[in-house]
């Protein structure tokens, strides 16, 4: 989150990536700079709690290659992460919205709610983290398989 150039360079020296996912307060200028510096596609995360938050996505048009809409943690949430908090937002806020770049829905998605999330938001691409975990950071292969099967059933 809000990694500086040295931190990003250190990661890229260790592994090959196709895309950077930016979860911080990066400005459109920072996104453009990182895209130019690294030659990688950029996914910019937009934290959403209200309609006003969606308007922030517009400033990344022509800069970010992807948008990811995730739940904004409440200000009073202790130990909140930039994502993966098992929180969702009002998915209907995304209904009928269009951006020139592709977008992805995240935020508290699990097998029990993805059909409703897709129906309300119109999302074509989904991201899950906490929804396939037994505890924070510990992914469960069975939950991953079940999530993928539930997504496949939507097609």
C-alpha cells in the first residue's frame, strides 16, 4: 500500500508480474508514473462506501488499465487492511455504471453471496480473499474450489 519506487523495484527484482495492484492513495499521476517506469499494467483499487466514492474512479480513466471496487473499511475498524477485511458494500451502487477500462468487484465475496453480488452490480470479474480463508491469510483449497464452482454456475 502506497509503496515507494524502491519497494516496488525490490519486488520486481524477485518475481515477474503482469500487473501492479495499487491499494493506497495513489494519484492518477503516480499511477501513470508507475505504469511508465515498470511497463506493467496497473489495477487501481477504489474503496467504496457510498456513491461519492465511485466518482473517484473517473480520475483513473486513461491511466489505470483496470479498476477494482472494494469495500471501504469503517474509520473505527481496528486493524483494518486496505482489502481482505471480509466487508462488502452496497453492490447496487455499481449497477449501470460504465468505465472505459474493465473493472472487478471485491469485498466480502464468498460462495453464499456471489450470485447476489453479480446480479446487483453487473460485475463480470470477481475477486475474493477473506471469502476463501479459514483465518486471515490462510487460504482453504476447498473454499477456493467451491468459490470457483459457484462462479462457474453463474455462466
